[in-house]
């Protein structure tokens, strides 16, 4: 089973939604902007997660970069 993640990033929180390949929501939660918390939530899906899309505006791109760096470097394991 494949999973896909969308993150809607705000100034002090973000919403993480994970869907399966049939568009069924398997996870949805608002989290504080804490990278370790986000990685902990996504860890169970690491082997099946095919993509992560981060929506942000203005200068809120930096948490997305932190997240991508941690995920790709294996710190999320």
C-alpha cells in the first residue's frame, strides 16, 4: 500500500494529512511547528510514503526544508 502526505504550514502550527492510494484519509492532525513531532508522526509511514507536499506562503518554507533534510538523511528513522 502506498501513502501520500500533505502538510499545510502556518506560522505556529501545521496540519498533516496522510491518504492511501484509494484517497482514504488514514491520518489527520494539527501539530505545533516542532520538527521532531512531525517526524515521529510520519515514521510509521516511512516505508510506504511516496510523496510529501508542503503548502506554505511567504517565508514559511524553512520548516519544509528542515523536514526534507531530516527525512532524506535518515534522521526520521
